C-alpha cells in the first residue's frame, strides 16, 4: 500500500477522496467539510467502502469449485486488496482499473478488467463499476458495494433517531446469516416498520441484515428529519445493512451476489447471485449517493 494514491474530486456541493488501493471511497464530505463516511475506528472496522469482486459474501470452506478444481478465495473476493491504476482523472471524475495479474489468476483463473468510475455532479456521487470478461471462455462473477456511512450523520440528530426508509415495502423478510457467515435454510422476519428500519445496535447483534429478494432499488438514510442520503442502486437485487454494535458507521450494501448457503457443494456457477459473462461481455453495476434536504 506504500505506493497508493489518494485521488480527490469535487463538485460545488460535495468532495470525495478515493484510495487507489482497492479503488476505495475513503471520504465523502459536504460543502462545509462535514464527513459523511465512517471514521474507520480500528476498534471496530478499518474498512471504508470496499468493492466486492469476484464474489460477494463467504464461500463454504472459503473455497469454490470450477471445472472439477478447487480454488481458495476469501470473503468478498480480492479486489479490495489490490492496487488499481488511475486511467482517467479530472476535477469531478476519476476512473481506476484493476486487471488480472499473477495474484488474481492463482485464485480466479480468468482475464478481466474491473473499472471503477467515481463522478461528482452537484449533490450526487455516482459510482459505476464495469466488469469485463477478457478471457476466451465464460467467466463467473458477482459484484457488490460496501460503503460505510457516518452514524450518526453530522447534522445534529442523535444516533438513536437514525433510520433507513425503503422505497418499497419489503415483505419477503431476511436471509439468515449463520455463524461463519453462510446463509441458513430458513428466512428471518422483516424488522421493518412499514417501509422504515429504525437503526439500533441490537439489530446487528448477530451479523448483517441481508435481503436476498429485494423490491426496492432506492432508499433514504437520515436522522428522522433534516438532511440525509438518498441511495439508488438499479440492477442490484440484494442488499446488506451492517455495523458492529457501538461503531460510528452503518454500511448500506447493494449486491448482485450473496454468501453460499450452508452445505453448498456445487460449482461456482450454481452459487446464488452468480452471473455468467461471455467472452468480451461487460456489465456495469451502479450506485448513486445524493445529499438531500
């Protein structure tokens, strides 16, 4: 990480800093300089907004099977631990790229590019991540966002007043995260009150809240009144919300992929949420964060 760069972009209403190590959004601040992201307190979690690729969640035994071979891969994949190269940089936009290398090919034997574009326009940060299969054979991949926002937000509302308001009702309930991070066989009841999730440490006593059949593609995170963050994620059918009790952040994580079910022993193609990229195929995963009154 010693050669990593911190890339700064800005609009008239927001500024952002992206770390080239992991292409990770490290800071998002309003026009007054108030921090909207985690403080990354090492007592809880030093992550800020890792990009999850080529898997989301944990594999059974931290291994997957492909063409009768087994490969070891850690939770959420390897992109967050790789140095990206800056391919485009201007006052309000930066694009960073990861390509396959000796380290990635040892655990994921495919040629690929992963392009992460960060664009500020007024009060909105758009994050567009494009996965391209550069290999001569089909490539399995999932992708997820994992940004950690300040809890409480820096607008004077108490921590216990904060909530997440979903755009749609979410009657399907939650996937059960079991000890070890895999998905259990029985769903959990929804903790929502209507479309609202009042935030409390007790919600996260076991682990993340995970929706594996999400209706909403937009939500709002705020202190019950006053400014908040509107978060959009078209094309991302799953969502995790997570913190560690007592921490000063809450992660809002749109995903296309999820951890293995308990007992899963199939090929990676059969992993829930896995996508098939044909040779030369590209797909873009998008998230927008807007500071709203």
